C-alpha cells in the first residue's frame, strides 16, 4: 500500500512538471497565477468524480503547490493533476463516520494575481451535519440489514422519522400489532453517533396480548447506518438481551 501511494505521488509530481510553467524555482519569482476563489465545499459522497479548483491568469509551478489541512491524502482525497485550468482532485467516499474535514491548497509564495490559498471543506456523507445540531438527514426509508428479533427479514423496508433535535423514531419497529408506537432513539451527541434507547412500552403481539418493553444502546456507525443492541422484556418469556438491529438508509 505504501509503495503504491509513493508511486502515485511520484507520477502526479511528474505530471505537474510536464504541464506547469517550470519545475525549477529560482527563489525569487512569484507565481503569475492564483486561485479564482478562496473556498469551496463538497460532500464526501461526491467521490469518484474529479473537481477542479480553478486558477486565474495562467498556470502554477508544481514546486509552488502545497496540500495540507485535516483531510488525509489517500484516505479522504487524491491529487489527480493540474493544468492551466487549475488543480484537479477527487474525493474518496469511504463510508466511515467522520466529522467535517478541510483540504488547504496553497502556494508556497504569494501569487501576483488571484488568491494564494484555497480551502476545500469536505463534509462527510449526507447524514453528517457540520454543526452537529440536527438529525434532519436521518429521516427516510431504511433497509433492514439484520434483525435478530426476527420481526423483519433482511431487505425489508422501515421508516425513520425525526422527532426533535435529539430524537428519531423507527416507525414500524418492533412489529407489534396492538398499541404500536415505534421505537424512539435518543441521539444526544450527533457528532459521535451514540444512541440510547430508553425503556419503553412497544405494544403487544397479536391476540395473546403479550406486552413488550424495549430498551438498548447503539450508534450511527456510518452515514445513515443505525446499529442497535436491544433488550426485549415480555411477561410470558422474561428478559431477552443481545438482539442486534441494523438499518441502512436507502
């Protein structure tokens, strides 16, 4: 892996030398070009496509371009190349739960024209909120990946609704038939994705009127993926713990 990254970076550097004004630096000349803007923002889900951070007034020498910031090359983005249009980069959609990161593309020496620094804000997938204050993107239709309680088979569809700033509800779960209310989840800190399921009455099953109480813990492990460890209490059958429920937003 390290060898492949080294080869890729070497090829990118060679590409810069071919398209740039010069790969030499006399220590005095300022780049004739700069960035057209100072900032832009993209979602990580925009991965697998190349975007261009445009230059104005010409191209820039490879030795004058520096990449830094909280985003990591090879994990969050790849440098594709550069030409007279600008710097080309692509984002990597890794489906990991991450906060907002940034990529700073800057010139080693101030530009004579345009901006010397351009900052790209990279927002983790559509269930991530930069301010960490809303669960709005969690609402929607989810596919059941795992339901150890076996109320729903893998591939079934469930609806998640937003209740308020710290609560979401799995509307059809568990699959009780009488006095059904849906499972209420508390996500007090959206930046970590931690979930608690306070003990709650979940209705009864069929004509036997077997009341169910559900509780548990879990987390949002990836963008729009809910993983829960649930405990069910039934008067007839006692406490049943360790039942996984995994949902992925469609």
